[in-house]
């Protein structure tokens, strides 16, 4: 994305940004952002701090038209960058799977392919707060029992999978993975075929027995753990 932006005229980049904001920014999103900023402002300990002034400015800008709304532009830009990051990561996942399948025995293909489930994380639309709370409970349970049996760990993982599962989310995951297989078929034919084979399997009614869903949730937990480690105190 950076290469495309650097090679494009500034006016074209600005026009594209304006079109994106006008297409995506609406009253519902504005109200949601306003509520979040207001709640954050109310939690600021020092009422005269520079942060409060910044938040007040952002709240004032929210009512402007999309083309002149710097907050909307920043949020849409951030969302676009995150989407591009995920697209690139999913491309890398399929590339690694294609390579791994070429060197693996046939009885290893299914396990290798399950790891691609994490590619559907955006499609299942689990809210950040819901996701963080569920995974925090899971990690606390695991950490509080470092010598726990494998069976206990499996029960904790099953509980996490069930707590985040809905029929809609599990369906969305499969639709997203099917789309990934479709767009990857030409460049990564073996990976796409293995993914389609996995998607053709019967789906268990129990989320904890849905191995694709379990793999996706494990990816959530890993991301949360990495984020926690990276944001920890530094000396």
C-alpha cells in the first residue's frame, strides 16, 4: 500500500481518501465513535490535561462533513491499513501452506490446513472487548494452573470456543475461507484444494468439536497473548 501511495499524485490520494470516507462514514458510526470518545474523556484523571483538549477537539470535528472530518479520515485510514495487513498475512499463510503441503505426507495435510482458519478472523466480527475478556479468562485459567493436565487445558480451550461461537460467526468463517480458497486457487492450487476439502467436511453442532473454529479461536488467543507481551513493561 505504501508503494502505491508513494507513486500516486497527492491529489489522487486525497480524492480516493475522500471517496472512502464518504462511502463508509455514516450517522451510526459517528454516534458510536462519539460515545467511545466521550466515555474515554470522562475517565481522564486530570481534567485540565492536554489529552482532554485533544478529545474535545476530536468530538467537535465529528459533526463536520466527511471530506472535512479528520477523525473520520484517521479511522478509515487505520481500518484500511489493518485490512491490507490482514490481506498480506493471509497471502503469506496460503504461500506457507502450499510449500508445507509439498513436503509433507498426505496424512499431515489436514492438520497443516487447519492453521489457515485464522485467516477468517476479521470475517467473524468478534468485538474487541468481547474477544479480550473471553481470552483473558482463558489465559488466567491456564496460567493459574501451570501444571494442569492436558485434559483440563482442552476443557479451557473448549470453553473459550463455545463462549465466542454463534452460528452466524461460524458460517461467516467458512464463507471467508471459501473465498480465500477461490482467490488463491491459481497461485496456490494445492493449498486451495486442501482448504476446500476441509470445508467440505460435516460441521459439528458443538463449536468445541468444530476443528476449524477451534483453530480460529486459538489464533485469537495467540494474538492476544502476543499483544499482552509486546505491551508489557520495559526496563
